[in-house]
C-alpha cells in the first residue's frame, strides 16, 4: 500500500488528516485502506499522520487542528480482563 506519511509540523490546509496508530499492524492497515478508499470515492485529499499509540491520537489532532479541515482517527486500545 503506497502512502504519504506527514510530520506534525507540516501545514496542509484544505485536506483531511488521517491520524493513526500502527501499533497493531494488520488492523491498522485494514482500517487505513478502508479510510483511504472511502475518501478517494469522494475525491477528498488526505494526509496520513502516524503516532506511536492510540492514546497519542487526541494530542496529535490538537497539535494539527489549525492545519486541516477535518480528521479521521484510527486506533485500537485493547483491555485484557
């Protein structure tokens, strides 16, 4: 899967940012592929911003909120009981 991963300090007004955690690689790849396919059917430009874990997604979105029109958050947090 070809993708462009942006850093937190690059500005991209007019795009949607997909903020994702690749910690669980197989799940991440499937979620990302689905999001990219849906965005492409609507001709929406997007950037991918990877963070180390799902708990970092809100902080990354907060840091990027001035640079994008909207966000898609992709992450998984498992709780073992």
